[in-house]
C-alpha cells in the first residue's frame, strides 16, 4: 500500500506527548533537503508522560522503529534498507509499552512510495 515517505521533517510523538527523534541522523537520501527515515532508524523518545498517568505503575515509552510492514517494498536507500512510509493502517509501536507512535501530518507531502 503506498504512502508518503517519512523524512526528518515529520514530527513524531508517543501517545503520551513524548517527542521522538530518529537516531542515527539521515544518510545520503534527501527529499526537499531533509533526510529520509528508513527501517534502520530507531526513534529515541524523551518526555513520555505515561508513568505519571499511571502513578509510576507503567514504564515510559523509550524507543520505536518502523518494521518491514511499515516500509516501502520497492524503494530502498543507498544502503539497501527499505524507506519508511507513513503507515496508513498499522501504527508504529513504541517500546516497551506497545502503544502507537504518532506521526504528525506536517512533513513532506510530495513523495510517495510503494
């Protein structure tokens, strides 16, 4: 299923307001001057409010990453890794909670991949 390619311009948040940043930084593939996110990127999440919401009974969201089900089947980076696409129906799970990572639709909306 086609979707927009995820770049560093996309703002990513955990379900509890924590900001997610892709690590390592972008490689060689750029769209509109911003690096493309691929399946090798891991999102580091900072500021998750889940422990406060559950009085410390639950751990915070720490990381998230795109699985091959949320990546392009045909388009790959120069390193051969599949490019991440905005998932239309399968959310990206945060670890260790399993709750979804939210991609704010303010990133690039020109390049689609399948």
